[in-house]
C-alpha cells in the first residue's frame, strides 16, 4: 500500500539576487501532508512530485507545517515530529 497524501502546498521563492524573473528562476518547494498508520500525520518538504516528496522529502516541524497548511487545520497532538 502506498503513502496516503492528505494535502499539498507548492510555493516558489525569489532568487536571492532579486531577479525580476523570479517566478521562472526561483526555488520551488513542495510540502506534502502525509497520513500515518494510527490517525496521525506529518509534513515533508522537497522538490519533485507529491509522491516523491512524501517518500523522500525532509520532515518539517509542526510550526512550519502550519505555515503551509494554515487556518488551524492541523492538530499538534496528531502531528508526528
């Protein structure tokens, strides 16, 4: 059985040199919220497809996950750190 993805968030950040074409040349980061086996979840960040990031991305903190999934939709007691 594969990874169950609950949500994704993709953001493109400008290059540090302030280039006007930042959307084309900036850094794109995808954050994927993944379901756990016991009703918990965690978020992973990386570059690539949602499936790749879910399997190989870097786990992020609860606070960072809330930036990518705002509005109080994440619960600290269900989040795997």
